[in-house]
C-alpha cells in the first residue's frame, strides 16, 4: 500500500485561480473555475498531474477544502489513460469527511503525454462567511515520485483560494424590478403614516 499524507485545509490571505507544486518528476496543477463565488454558487476544482521521465502511477488524490463547502454528488471525475490508447473520464465514488475528499486507484498511469486529471464540484453554503478567504490543499500517493517507489507528497497549503461573496438580495415584492416597490407601474411613492393609516400616492398610476 502506498503511504499518503493528508493535509488540513489552509485558510489564508490572497486569492488565486491556479497553483502549481512539484515533487520529484511530478508536477501538480490545481485550478478553481470561480475564485470569488457567491453563497449558493457551485465551484469546480481541477487537479492535473504530469510526470517527466519514466512512467509513474497515481494511486490517490486527497484534496482538502473549507468545511462550509458541500460536495456535489456525482461530480468527482477522473480522466486518465485507458488500455487501448484513449483518455477516458470516469465518475468516481470518493471517501468524504467534512473537509476532505479522496479518490483511489490501483494505479493510473502518468507521464508527459498521459496526464491524470481530477475534477470535483462543491456548493458554497450559507455557512461560508462573506469576505472570508478559504484555501484548499492536495495530497498525492504515487509510485516513482522521484524519491523511490511507494511515495507520497503533501501540499496542505497549495490552494487555490476562494473569497466568498454574499448572495444576491432579491426584492420579495417585485423580483423582476427590485428597484420599485411593486408592479403597478406608477411613479408615486408610499405616503407617510397618519393615525395608523398610510396613504398611497400614485402608486398604481392613472387609469
């Protein structure tokens, strides 16, 4: 069994849409399709592994993320070389915790012309605080990492980070025209209260 180091998600300053790390002959690149999502948005992380020199084999990807992100079922997909000469995408069943996602394999072949790519999607929930920067991390298990067989690499602070924005506010009276008080089409305004009763001035326009 290949050893794997799993890092905790790191929260830090700064926002990046792509980050790259190396270990031995391997290069790992992670991107996020939206670095400043709103609460309620879905974001997708993409991890690409490439290896120079002789063939290597990826056995595990473990990514770490903020606890306020919720995994989208069915979104963990891995594209890798398939016997027969084609690159094939498959849907994986990951092992999940509140802050980690892990996919495993008997060994996905990896070299310069046969990258291994993992994509995962998450929903930004209301537990994510607007204005907060949330980081992400990656740990990998592979053979021929560059330091011998059955190696692992841990990039707990790799990123990329996201900065969460507040969800859009929709006018509950008129979601089509959030700038107006109603759908009457008039140009008047709500009158002041007098004796507990309000007066409407031109709110509905003239007939």
